[in-house]
């Protein structure tokens, strides 16, 4: 009997031991899976964190523009480009844009030489540069500018025929009384040879006639000041510089107005070109895209007396040929 009881006791102990071992093994499996799952999750989080970090780092360098731009050339364009540059720098504080004058010829030469990033010009590059200099330049038309013949307000004249205008600027007519004005000597105020405004005025207002010598000033602002303060003075300015201090003159009865420019009834106008050497990249491209945005075209372009290219009903090529849109 004792022997039987001992046998049953050993059997029960063996069953209990097996049960305990099975229970421990069952608990170990989930624990192992949990550790494995935790490691997998941690690895996933690490990958997500890495992606997020990459986005943050990349976003910092891609989304926020940095760099500097130098633009030079046309003083007729200068107020427009300066205003757009101010707006752009407000949006992108890590960008610095410097806008200089000097005339269209200077801007074209400097951008062709790589001395500036953007050459502002009232002229097509082909009109001013040698073919080998112009071939690498890329044209970005951002607006249209028109030029008016302007005189001191006291000359007593508000309209000239084109031939009278030519005779005045070539020195054949030297007194305002000869064109129906006051007995006042005519003083010519010209822009330098590098000026796109001068080239445009000479080509379309004077039919290419060579101007007589007179006062010569590089800055449109200075030209306006001299004409406003000098009795008998006459010169020419972009519409963007007309502020009431000088008198715009009709040519053959056609007023220098935006409406007349759009249809080419008033012919003394030019595109506002921003040239780059090769296709623009990075911050330069971003700025040129901004120049063509509605924010600029419906803002500084219109407010400054320029005309959006999209409003023109005609197109003109470098040779001066005009076609209807």
C-alpha cells in the first residue's frame, strides 16, 4: 500500500511539474513576441523620425530661399525692379537684391560679362550687343514702358508734329515760338548713348535722326528735375517718371497714354527686358517668376505707370516689326 501511495504521489508531482513548465513556456513566448514587437515598433519610429528629420533639414534649405542678386541697367525700369525687390525680400528675409542703374547698354554688357545676375534693358539684346555677346542671353519680358517727349510746363505748347519734334532734337528749330509757343530758347536734355530710353525715343519718335548736342544726364530722375526747372527745356521720360512737374507732349495729336500704347497708336514704347546669362537658376529664377506674378503685374507694374505685357494688343520684334496679337 505504501508503495502504491508513493507511486501515485510521484505521478502527481510529475504532472504538476509538467504543468508548471508548460505554463512558464507559454508565458515566455508572448514575452518574447512583445520584446520583438517593441523592437520593431522602435525601429519604425526611428525610421519615421529620420524621415521627419530629413524633411525638416531639407525644408530648411529648400523652402527658405537664401542668396544675393545684383541687377543693373535701365533707369526706366529701376523703380519697378526696386519695388518688386523690396516685396520679394520681405517674403524672403535671407535674400538680398541690389538694383543699380547705368542704362540699358551697361546692364546688357554687364550681364553678358557675368558681372551681374540680371541685366535690365529697354532694348532687345540684339539691338545693342554683338551677336557673339547676345547669343548666351535669355530674355525675360516683364512689362512694357512708353516714353513721352516732355517739356517745361511754361513753353506754351502741348502738341508737336513728328517732323517738328525731329527738327527740335536735331537743332533745326531752336525757339519755341517757331512751333507756336513762347519766345523762349529751346534747351535739349538728352540721355547718354548707353540709355535704352534714348535708343527707343530716337528710333520711334525721331525716325532714327541723330540728336544735336545738349545737356546729357544718366538718370531719368535728374532729367525730369532739369526740365522742370529750366525754362524752354525739352527731353523725354518713361511714363513711370511723369509726376506733373513736366508737360507730356502729344505727337501728331496722339496723346502719350496707356490706351494708345496698347494699340500702337502711340509708337514710342519698348519692352522691359530682364536678361540672364543662360537659363536662370535658384533664387534668380524665383525672383524672375515673382516679377511675372499677379502680385507684381497688378501691383507695382500698374502703379508705376508700366503696362503688363498681357494687356498689349500688338507684339514687336527686335527689328521693330509690329504684328497684331
